[in-house]
C-alpha cells in the first residue's frame, strides 16, 4: 500500500492510496555463479478511482566484478508498460539496463543502483530516463530467524526526453524500516521529494509492504 502511484520522473497519479502487487520468479546460477534470469509483473490500483496501471518484463543479471569488499552486477531486460493514468495514457515498450554496486562504508553495507529505461515505442515522447539510488543499511536487531534493519539514502532522476521531460528532475531522500522473519518481510517507508524544475512538486510519500520469498 502506497500513498499514490508515482514514477521516478516525479509526478503522482491517482487520488490514492494505491494498492500495489508484484510477483517475480526466475532461475539462478545459469551461466555463472550468482547470475539470474527472471520475469516480473507489477499491478497498481487506485482505491478511490479504481484506475489500474501495470508493468511486465523479463531481465538477466550477472556479476561483472567481485573482490573481498566490492561487487558489481550488471543487468539488461525488456519491459512493457500499460499506464492509462499517466498523461494521455502510456502503452510502452522499453529496454532496461542496470548496474548494482555492493560494498561497505566503514561497518555499514552500502548499495548503489543505477537503472535506465529507454522507450522503443510509445504514444508519448520517447527518450531515456536514469534513476540512481544509494542505500545505507543499519542492522538494529538480529535474533536467530528475526532481523530488524533500517535503510536510508538519496535518489536522483535525470531524463533525456522521456515522456517529454528533460534534465534533472528530482532528488529524494528515502527511508525504510524492515522486519524480516523466515523469508517474510514487513516494511514501512517514508521519502521526501525535492523538485529540480518548475512545476515539479516538493512532496512526501509513504508506503507499507509485505513480501514473501520462496527458494527452491
């Protein structure tokens, strides 16, 4: 459950709150140790207007470089977005590329992710958007199968014509408190957005999520 449906470009859509579901499945350790081939689907329904937006995709991720304290993973994929709530309606085909850096800042685990989406076909203006996030993780409690952690860090979005948007779009500071127990996770998060162009609002955003992971 989230406050509303929001894209990385900064705009919000629907009256909110938004009920969101995501399922992802795949295979690991196919070509090299640590790689994965996966498919996913995400569905968002605005609870006040019943507007429905969804995304599906396929992707592949593998380690590119690994040392004792640092790992770099790269990924690529293909996605389809059907977002009638966005502007005049988005019916998009896209490529997706990603880099993930895993390291430590002192004793704290740090994760840096950079995701780009390029529109191949859309009724809206095509282009590329880049979304970069930094997460620092603090372990607050560890008791056998139970773990409580707090994550936080900045995020930034830059656009080259994606949906007609150009340049620096938003900076956000994100926080997330999570409780994990035997493959299930309960999370609650809050983030503050700062618009970097006229017309992009400064706003806050909350979300709560329950997830379950199955490994075979």
